[in-house]
C-alpha cells in the first residue's frame, strides 16, 4: 500500500511544479501590421487602448463603414457578449470616434 501513496505524492508534486512553471510563462505578441493602425482623431487613444486589450485593431479597420448606430451596436456587443470592461464614458468616446473616423462618407 505504501508504494501507491509514494506514487500519488510524486504525481501531485510533479503536477504542482508543472502548473507553477506554466504561470511564469509570458507571451509577447508581435505589433499590429501598419494596415491596422487606427487613424488619428479625438478618441483614437481610448479606442486603441480599450479595443486592443482584446483584439487586434485590424478588426476595426476592416469593418464596413457604418453610422453611429452601427458602431454603437458593435461596441455594445463587445461589452455585453464578450465582457469588455469599458466604462460608459469610454463607450461614448469610442463610438463617436469610430462613427466619425470609420463612418459612411457623406
């Protein structure tokens, strides 16, 4: 019976050591391609910071042009469906920036 206890203890020790090593691993992602750089304008910094914390800015610049209602729906979806932690103030700034910068040409 004792060899079983020793074997279980050894397995637990190995598993704990493995999980500690996994927590220390860091991954550095490459920078976004220049194509994905957000255009300058009021709210660009907020959009860059908040949106890029979850995904590449390529996802923004590849969207079809849309009016403020469409961009508001996209930002709302990011918050409600995907759990993006964006404040109401930042939500308005991002929506305004996206509609102004990536909206339909008039």
